[in-house]
């Protein structure tokens, strides 16, 4: 007998399924179960903690570093004081841009390295904190800079003095505090472009004087007032700055500005020094040319080259003095107005020797010619004129009468009295054909008149002894009024016969010797 139990099992299973369906219909959803929340809450807390940690220590540093990489730094003012062979004090004022939207405090916890042209110049420690918000912030950094490579710093300073701009590279670490959290040891890796001195072009002499002779025998004292414009962002204390002045590659002298701060923008510099003695004919010739051009109101291009810098007034700083020697300033020297050194001229006892062939070119001599002169204001050095030559035209009423060109004649001078005395040796007085009528009238008036005023316009050249040597000053312009005493027709007083003697005679004539006083 056989039993089929599948039908019974199927029936039992169906009953069980119906029971399960009824039972499951009354169970809560999984997210409403207490067990679910007991497991979920710790997981959530752990996740939040992990997210915060990631945000603070992974994401935020990356964001901060990214913002610092995009940020720019500009310095509008850099003040350098107390320069020594190995250090200087420095104040840098500027701004930061593209720093991000949040308020942030920025500090530099360690050493900042400053490089130029891939050469490390030195290091600095920057104290304090700078703030930025809304994408920008101000910088006001004060520190001491330590020179680590004197040769590189000398090269940089030379470049800075002559270039329009230079680029500093700053490297180191910085801290940023934002949103209540400080991100430490971010990388500082910035190129900063700064306006440089650009050779201090456009320097101008406002006043030039030679007030006397150096008491130590160094030469002629010189005072120069100049105006100069510094386009750089850098203001540097130099102390005592000495420049060497040259003309046509010949050293003329030295000038020094004491307690000097090279400020930003325009400033006036007062410099004092001396012109050096010249021991060669070439040096004296070039010095003479420079002086003659100044007297003649001609612009003369001189060169002022850095010689040395002594910040404390005594000791030279090698890197700064070496760099300054690469500074060459083109300085135009010109008198403020044409100089009229000769104020008056007395032609003394003038003699004119006429012959038929030289009626309009008489030989001219004069003894005791006196020229009254004065040196320009501020010029008080000793000068003694030993020789003089003249090239002048005699005019009357604006009409040219005759001209004379003399060679050098011996002369003497009295500086206290302001007189130059010489004798005019025999020199032809030349009358152009167009001036012959005026010359005839001049001689007529000189013969019948009492005093004959006229002007003498021309140039004089002199040899003069000075404390820097014998100089030859040429083409000194003058325009002087003078006068000659006329013959008054030989009537004042009237001629008189002092003696008469009959020497011989014939039936038709007598030969007499007569002494006449005219």
C-alpha cells in the first residue's frame, strides 16, 4: 500500500506561507527599528568626524595652498636703513591680491629666502601678522635682512641701480588662519616685480659754484645743488655718498652728499667737494675747455660716477660701494645765464698809425689797457691772469666800425680790485668796405670832439694761474662801453709856440726850427 505525501506537504507549506504573510504584514519598516538607529548614529558621528578631519587637514590646506599660489604680492614701498657688510633693516609696504573670499590672517613662522636671477641674496625673518579679506589685504612687514652671498648681493645692487625693474623670488613657509582654523607650513613661492632706480636719469644741476680753494691743498672747492628723481619703490639710506666727476674721460674732481637718504620721487641733493689739480697738458686742456664752456653758457655733458658709500660717514660698505661704482649719471653743466665777466674796458693810450696803404687797416697800439671784471656769484677761488688776447668789434650807435684780433699779450691782474691790465701790442685795426664811411666819421669825431663814447663787443681769452694748474679760458664774451678822449681840433688848450730858431736861409726862404706845444 502506497502513500503520496506531497499533497499533504504542499498543503502544510501553503498554510505556513499564509501564516508568514500575516505575520510580516504587522512588522515595522527597517529605518523605524531601534536596532537600525543604534547602528546608524555612531556611524554618522564617525563619518562627520572623518569629514571634518578631511576638511581641516586635507581639503582646507589644499584650498589654502591653491589660494596662496594664485595670490599676488606687490611692494610699493621698500625702505632700507642701517646697511652694513652683512645686514640691513628693511620695511616693506604693499598689498596682496587674489587671496580668496574669506578673512584670513597670514604670518611667516620661519626664515624667508630672497633670491634674484637664481642666486640666493639672503634671508629674513618677518614678525607679525598681515590680514586679508574680500580677495585683498595690506602688507606692512618689518624685518632685518641678512646677506648670505656678498658677491651676489653686489651684483644685484648694481643691477637694481641701473635697471627699470627687478624680480625678487621669495621662498619659505607661511601660516594662514581662516574660519577659526590655522593652516600651518604652507609653501611660499612668489616672484615679485619691483620698480628699480633706472640709472637715476634726468639729474639736473640747479646751482654750481667754486667758492674758494681747498685749505688742505686738494684743489678748488666746488658746491653743487642738484635735483634728481628716483622712480624706484626703494628708499635707501646711504649716509655719505661720493661721486667722481669727469669730462671727456678725465677726472675733474669729487663731490660728496652727507647724511643722504635716497628717497622715492623727486628730491634735491646738496653736494660739496673739490676739483683736483691737473698735472698733464691734456688734463689742463680738458679742464680749460669745461670751464670755458661754462663761462660761455654752453651745455657740457659731464659724467658723475659712484665712488664710495659710507653709511656711518666713516666706514665703507664694500657691496654698496662696489655697486655704486657701476652707477654712471649723465649730468649737463651749464651756467644759468650768459656770463658777462668783463664789465668795463679802458683802452688807455690808443695809437693809430696811418699810411696810404693802411688807411683802413692802421696799426694799433695801446698802453695801460684796463679791463674791469668780476667772477660769478659763488666763485671765490684765487685766479691770476697772466696773458690775454682779444677779438672785438668797435661799434657806435649799433653800427660796426672796425674790428681787431690780437695775439696773447702779457697781463697782470688784481683780484681784490677786479682789474686786468695789459698793453695792446701792434695789431691791425681792420675796417671792412661797408664800414669805411662810419670809420671816417669815427675819426672825424675823434679829431674834433672832446669825448667819443662807443661799445666794444667781442671775446677775450686768457691764461690764468689757479690752484689746479694754469688754465686757458677761451672765448669769454664781453660787451663793454668805453670812451676815448678826442683831440678837440687841437684847440683845448690852443697850440702855442714855445721856441723858434732860424737855422738857415736864402734870399727866397728861411729854414726854421719851431717847438710847438699841442
